[in-house]
């Protein structure tokens, strides 16, 4: 993300479940009932890479997995529509990253 931020023609926002300085611009825990009020009003492109960190804890963590992987994706799609996004890129799979 730092390489993208160095380009003057773009304004990049990172959202993540960690509010560590330098990691994410916006703290957004997709496992909660979050609101898009904390997100910028306008957005051109959304790249959605989230995956519940509990995807292997099934069925015990099924509710959180559903919240992150399904409900939050739907909410981000609605945010994309409202914010005028021209592209929504979704690439999410816990199996890709390993343990």
C-alpha cells in the first residue's frame, strides 16, 4: 500500500481490523455490525481482500465467518454503490495465505 500512496494522482485509504499506526487509515472490524459512516463519502475503486481469521473454526465460529465473508461484503457493495465507485474488486480466501 505504501507504493500506491507515493503516487500523487491517487488518494489511498486502507481499512483493517487493526488500528496499528501505519497499517490502516481506518479501523474497521468487519466481524461487528459496522457502519459505513466512518468511510469516505466518495470512492472510485474498492479492493475487498477481507477474510475472517476464524474460517478454520467451523462450525463454532460460523456466525463471525458469515458476518465477515458475506454480510460485510454485501455492506461494502452497498457502500460502493452509494459512494460512486466504478470498480469493486473482490479476492478473498483464507486458503491462499496459509496459517
